């Protein structure tokens, strides 16, 4: 009995851990992390966050989100089949090959899948593709409303993740403006691997005496845990990253609600699923394009100022983080001396090798004072990243 129970539990979680998308997703995160560290080193001669940050930060929210989606989908009795899961995995692979993280969103992947199956009645031209046609026709047997509901649920989850966790540990960078001056910006590329429990017809996987089997009419169903990838990318230079990313999350949430309404309508009129798939792809891309153009049309927030140094980033675990220095705040004085660039900042820090006092202009425009001890022998490493001028220091971290 105990052996059968352990086998059943193993199969439940094994369906997640043997799925190739899990390991492909982890590999993509690794590549994203390597790229991020390389870009940070080019800007500041140091990495801001460790390689593991891109794995650790999305982990908890992905588990919680997957659990909530699973409860919702299981409650609605959404059923999928193995051929459908294979088709979804293939489309995910195509999205990954584009190297565009934002196209790994369920809006693009499931939107494309929805269009594929919405045109199934008109897909007679595929009869000459052998096994591909068979896979397509078997996958198309799943009621299209189930795919529509899955798409809507995952896009709502995407909006929730972006709004709540998208702005966590955004990566500060430097680049040249059109006028040739240095400006700062924040870049976020995140991939959540969300485990979602779905029903499949009994017999798709081996079953044991204690393997959970549910009956829906004359059909017996078994649960599988499937990894779904939710990709997000956005660059912000004209405002605080948390504000721009939170706004994007709210807009994606609104898009998800619209998709949910269309999914319900597709139950009564299957042709609505074709509209839903099209709107999902175009709508999600439009949100990204509009945010990009709006950000580029405004002046850069992170630029050299006549007085004070705006904080572009804060190194985790540094004295600056312990002093609660925030991105977007302006440091106007260091140890009583006015500063306006990284050179004057560095010189003011050298006045006291063990302690520093900062006059900080916060987001509301009010001055507050921050003070704290510096690392012994590392007085120049306060842990604040600022926008540099043309003159280069040995490194770009203060």
C-alpha cells in the first residue's frame, strides 16, 4: 500500500519534473542571468545581483500562482489531452527560439494555439502532412472553450505576477542618449515557471490503486502537473521602474479580464475563440509597443543633474541598502559637501573612511538624512550606482 501511494505521489510530481519545458525554461533563465550580469559589468564594472537571483526571485510567486490557477481550473473541470500538451510545448519552443522573452507569454503561445484550433474546420489543406496532421486533429478534439479558459487564466496570472513581483530587483544599466550623454535605465527580463494541475483522460499515464481518478459523466480523469512559462520584459528610463511595471501589470490584468469574457462567449459561439486568439497576440504586443514608445518620448529620469546625484541602483547587502537608500532618490550632500556627479561623491566619501552622512531628497521632494558605517578598508564602496559623466573612475560603483 505504502509503495503504491509513493508511486502515485511520484507520478503526480513526476509529470512536472520530466516535462522538457521545465528544463528548457531553467536553461533560458540561466542564459538571461548570464546576459544580465554581463550587461551590468559593462555599465558598472561589477554585477548588481547574483546569477541565482533570476532563479530565486520568481520561484515563490510562481508556486503560489500555479496553485491558485490549478484550483480555479480544476473547479471549472478544464480537461486537456496529451496531444494538446504536445502542441502547446511545440509552440513554446518556437517562441523560445525567437529569443524574445516577452513572446514566451501565454498570450502569444496559447493565443497562437487557439487560432490553430479555431480554424480546424477549414484546415483540410493539412491532409498531406501525415503525423503532424494526426497530432493536430487529436489535439483539436479538446473543446476550444477549455483552451480559451486556460489562456484567460494564465494571462490574468501574468498580470498579477507583473504587478506584484515584476519590479523586484530590476537591473540598472547605462547607455548613451541621442545626444551622446550617459543616461540610466532599468531593464527587467523575467521568466516564471508556473506549475499548473490539469485533468487528462484516464489512461494517458499509468495508474495505481491509490492514484486519484475523477469521474465526469462517462469519462474518468487524472491530474497532471504541467509547467507553463510566463515571460516578461520591459525597459524603463523615464520614471521609477516600480511605477511603470506596476502599470503594465494592471493593464495585462485588464486584458486578462477581457479574455475571460471572450472565453465565456466562445462557449456559445466557437468562432469567438478565433477572435480571442487574435486579440490576445495583438493586444499583448500592443501594450509592450505603447509602453516602449511612451517611455522613449519622455526625458530620462536617470541623468546627470545640475545638483545632486540621482540613485540609479543599490547593491544588495551594501551599506546603502542598510541605510534604506531607494532608487530614484537624489543625494544632494555627502558628509556635508554638495555633490553633483560620481567624482565629487567619491571625494566627499573619502573625508571619513569609516562613516558617512547623506542628505537625501526623497520621491516626495523632502530632505531626509541617512547615515551609517562603511566597510573597513572599502570606504569607496557605499553600494550606490549613479549615472556617470565622461570621466571614468577605476570602477563605476560608489
